[in-house]
């Protein structure tokens, strides 16, 4: 390129173009051609190559008044401009030093191709306004020159920079406003003497706001800054993207926030500088939490990094000294050019309205919850719940099966969460079950009576199950009435009825939340709110039903593979669950029993294993949902009952399999894969015996995995109904009726007296023991229960008795008795029979003040053991008979007992630390999961103008 020879200074101002390029091969040739095509050529050209590796400057031929400067890669735009300015020749003034007053620098990037008249227009503008020392063109889009990318810059009252016009169609509507606070670096025309006086761009602002800061200092030095609407220069992107293939959101936030904080400290009054500095990091922490609430987690690290860099990175002192050296006027001179809070508020409101309009233009939901039957199926499920569980209405607590009342205080609930001392049995130190955290949250909701929350969950199990199923079925179907059928099928699934009637609270919670978890995972790619909600649901479901972990992990992995293009949000879904389970996993692995991680939380209860056929039909218990005891007098159990139950399940199965023949076969196949995973996990659970119950062991509850199977079948069947022709309503009705008949006896369990659930006042032991526990919360009660095989089951309960949140699978899955456990078994065996054993040392060491002889089962062997134990203890002078209670016969030990240790200080510190970790992890996930309004995008169609623009070129010329 050969620029035209320099023209006499008396005729025209001297202009040196500084062109910075960094891997700009895509744009550089066009920009150079645009410079050649200028109607007013620059007198000098300096090309600054910042480590280009694309060969764009390898064969660049420059001569005459054009030169090339090479800098290492990674140098910022401002440093490249400074290097180019130093290399450019300077017109001699006086003694040959300094820059001539009419000498100008024209700053360009490789993507800033100017229009042919751009330089001429800007020079004409500054000639008629001598006070203007910085002028900027109208930056337009490279691919669409009719769209404005940037046209002037300003700041808010708080110092945040913003563009006055961004991403707007150019119709000349802003051409009358010429005086601005600042202009972009791209295409900037700056008087060279002023550039040197101000010492160029601030080195602490390598990219963002460097040009704005220069313009502000020029304004404070008594000069003016203006835009020239007639001059047009292209721009491919913001300055932070210059020379970079991609800028992460975290880096973008850090660059903008760091520039804002640096300018704030640079411009702050000396008396308030220390206050600004002290507030940098605390404010960054608060703003980071705000980013989490606003579903912008990528900005968290950028926010914190910016504050630390400004607080401890230096550069502020040099910037303040440089700004003070050239300042001639006060801030009041540029105050009218700032953007008022009212304008900022209008800008944000308009942006939010535009975004909301975009969201509202999305496809509407396929079915309405209020108008298409969703509310009616939920109400019907609520009526079904009241009819089925009416004995629990008004009860403060419930017991039976896998249930016990919760602790009476919220503090005690949270004390049982995490690593610490557990008073169950003879006491032990170790991690609690993750389910303890779920119970603590539930109990905190009804803090006045924590056990009431369990009753509420059971009573709401059916309507909440219908609610979740309705929404997830609506997600995969199009007909408005199909979600009603799907919700009904999932609500009356045998696994939910079995879990409710047997007191498997964790399985009930998992059944309720599985539809919401599937829905959240499906939507997780859309926003961090959905992804964080999925992570919380994943953790709660896993904690409530650990046997579902294989299904959850496989489903999560499949979602990553299928949606790999947007997998960055789904990757973190298992993190909260991992934090919950890690201590327990490590403890079980250390004990050599890793499979015990899948043990059911809650009170261990014996569960009979259903057959493979019963599992395939969705039966968690071998009683065929109550049909076995109801039909046993007829002698049909062995032959007719399995066939009848298979026939009742056949319509749903046919609809699910038939969905593969429709156009939505892929979604139906995914649902059937979920069902297959659920069945395989349930089958495995029936062969996993890690939990001890008395003298025997029991399988893991298969109903949780069957809930996953039921959800998969229901989703596939709903898709099958959705794609059927005119017979769809009949098929859906038949499937729902047959499924209802299959579980009818189970819903009548309370009426028939077959349920294990019993309402209670929340008291576990007798009133006498409770009264003693008021004064001594650690008082021990030895509970002896006769077994049907003639043995005894012994347990030790503290205070007012064991509660549901006291339970831990570390105790129920122990492979061997501890020393104190063996001591307890020896004590119970000898107390129940006459022997020469002296029980006093064991009673004193274990802190046992009461012995409760449970009535036990009505079998003859158990009754004989009961009578023998009652006689042996009753004739021992060291025990006083309190009498018969609702649980059995109670005896009081008259001797002194030791106080029981509740854990060391180190244990308590570990407990607190773990709660803090849980609080941080789940707090962050909860903040992200809170729904917010759509976040404003960077590229907007809004205009912000200063309150009162300063004088224009025409006004100054008239003067």
C-alpha cells in the first residue's frame, strides 16, 4: 500500500493512521482497501501486528510513509496503539520535540473498514470545532451496514459504562446529538498533542473502557469529545473480542467489572478512596450471590476476580496521579453528559419487556392445568387420599412399618444431619444417612410439631403424585386430555399405594418427585434454574431412595450423551447428591460393605420379596396389592390371581409398546428404557440383603425402583394414547379402569385393618420414661422383644425413645456387633432368664435405667419367651415393676448409672463444618433454582441519551 504523499501542514491537518491487527486475516484486506479508497488519505500509516499466526501480515507490502511494528501475542489493543504512535513520524515543532497542534491520530482495528469519506468527514467536523480533540465515527455492523453497533458512550451516576446506541437500525434518528462523554477506540480520531499530554490509554485498562477513560480525562482537561454521524466505520464486535476467537462469559464479566472498579477508584475523591477500597471484596461477594439468584453463575468467578485484581493488582495510584496532572475542570462540567437513573431504569424496563415478549411468543403449552382437567384429577386424588388415610386426619404423628415420629425439636433434627454422634443403639460416631437432611427440612416446615410434616406428606402423596405426573405427561404429549389419564395411572400405581400403607416414607417422596426430576432434566439445557432444580431434586430422590441411584446415574449419563451440545448445565446435576452421600460411602467402604449404601433409610422392617412376574406388573409386595388376602378363602391365589392381574396390566403395557410404532417412537423408547432400568434395579433390590431386622435380614424395598418403572410405562403409554386414532379415548379409559381395579383392595387397607400405619401422639415410650427424660435426656431404656423363633431382639433407646431421624443405616447394616453391642446382647439374654450373671456393670456403663419387655407377636414360642423374661426380671430385686404400658411391661432399675458421652469436641466441630459445606452447596443450588425474569441480553435495541446534550458542531460554528 502506498499512501499519498504528505500534504503541507498549512493546507490540511496531518493524520497518522494506526492500524492494529491480531489474526485479522478475515478483515484486514478489506480494511486496507478501504484506507486506499479514502477521499482524504492519511499522511502516515503504522500497522501494528500483535502476534498474528494466520499469515495475514506475512506478505504485507508497505512502503513510503507506511510502516509495520510487530508485538508479541496477547498484548492489549491500547499497548499496540501506543507502540504504533511511538513509531509514527512527528512533525517538528519549535525545537523539534512534541507534536503539532494540528496533527491527529486515527485509531483502527483490523475489522474497522472506514467508508470512503470517513476521515474527510471527521476532519471537517473538528476543523469547525477547535475545542473538539477526540472524535468518533458511527460504528456499523460489518455484514449489515444499516445497523449501528456503537455511537457514543457514557456512564451512569454510579460509574458503570454503557453505549448510548447499540444494535439499532440506522435511520438518522440520532445524528443531531453530537456531544458525548466518550467514543469507542475503533475509528477514534484524537489530537496527537492531547494524546501525549494525557499519556494515551491507561495501562490498567487494556481493553474495556480504555477509550472512555481517555475521553473523560480529555473532558476534565477542558476539551470536548464528539461523534461524527456522517463518518461510518465497520466493526465486527466489541473491543474485548478483538483478536480472540471466543470470549467466555466469565472473562467478559471480569473485564467489564474490573474496568468499572478501576475507574471508580481512579475518579473517587481522596477522602473516600479508602472506603471504596474496603468495600471492593465484600461488594463482590454480595454481587456474586446476586448473579446466582439471577441465574448467571458464569459471572460469579469474573466478579470476584475483578474485585481482587483491582484491590491488590496496583495501577490505581498511577492512574490517579495521571488524571490529577491534566485536570483543569471539575466533574460538574461533564455531569450533564451522564445518564440519569431514570434513563437507566427506562432502558432496563424496555429491555425486559422486549425479552418477555420474545418468551411469550414461544409455542403455548399443549394443555391447560385449570381448563383441561389437570386440577380435577388432582382434586380426585385428594379425595382418594382422604378416603384411604382418614385415620391419620388430625393426628400429630404416625408410626408403624418403616415410620416413627420425628424428634420434638428442629435443633435435634439438624443435630442428626451429617457427621456426628448418633444415639441409636449403644451410640456411635459416624455419618448420618442423607435422608436425615430431608427429614430435617420437612420437620423445619412444621417446626411447632415436626412429626406433623410426615403426616402431611402421606396425606398429600396421591394429589402431589397426580400433579407431577400431569405436568411431565403434558411435556411429551399433544392432546389436552391425555395428561389426565397419565396422572391417574401414575397416582394409582401399586408402588405408591404399597409405600404409603407400609410406611416407606423415602419411597413415597421419591415417587412424588420423580416426575418433576424428569421434567427438570428435560428442560435443564434451557436455563440454570432448571438445571439447579434438577440437581436439588436428584439429591432429594437419591437420599430418599438410595436404591434408585443406578437409575438416576444412568439416566443422567444418557441425558448428557443425547444432549451433548448443551451438556454444560447437566454436568453438575449430581454434585449436591455426591456431597450428601460422600461421607456415608467412605464409611461403608471402610467397613467393607459398599453395597450397604443402597440400604433403605428409616426404621428397618422385614419385606418379603415379590416374584419376577409381580415385579413386571409393578407389584412391590407379594400380596398382589391386597388381592391375595382378599381372595385366599376362594383358593384362587395360585392359578387365577396371577393371570387376572396380568390381564389388568395388559392395556397399559400394550399402549406403551404400541407407542414405538408412532412418529414419537424416540421419546417413547426413552421412556421404555427408563422402565427397563427401573425393573432391573427392582429385581436387583430383591436380591440385596444388607439390612438386619431382629434375628433376620431383609431385602431392599423394590418399590422405589418400581416407581421409576411406573413413570416410564406411564409416559410411553400416554404417548401411545396420544398417537392413536379415534379409539384413543376408549383405550385410555380402559387402561385407567383396569389399573384402578388392580389396586382397589390396597386402597381399602385402612378400612379392612390391613395397614401398618397407626396414628399416634408422637410419644414413643411410656409417659413414665418421658417424664424421666425431661430431667435426663440421655436416660437409657433396654427394649426386649420376643421373636417367633424363640429368640430375643434387644435394642437400646435414649431419652424419649428412638425417632425416625435417629435411624442410620450404619447401624442397621453393621456386619458384626460392636463391643457395646455384644455387651447389650449379653445383658438382655441374661436378664430374660435366671442366671448368675451380674447385670450392674453393664447397666451402669450403658446408662440403662429402664427395661421394657415388649408384648411381641402372639406366637406360642414368643409368648413363652415373654413369660420367662417377665418372671426373671420381676423377681430380680434390683428392678421395680412400673406396670403395663401400651408397648409392654416396664421395669425400673434402682441402681446408679453413668452419664453417656455424646461425642467429642472434634466430632462436634466436624458436624458443624459438614453442615456449612451442605449449606454452601445446597444454598448455591437453591439460589440458582429460584425462578427469575428473563435476563437482559447484551445486544439490545434500546437508546440511552444524556439528559441535556452539550453544544453541537453547528452551535460552536455559529458562535
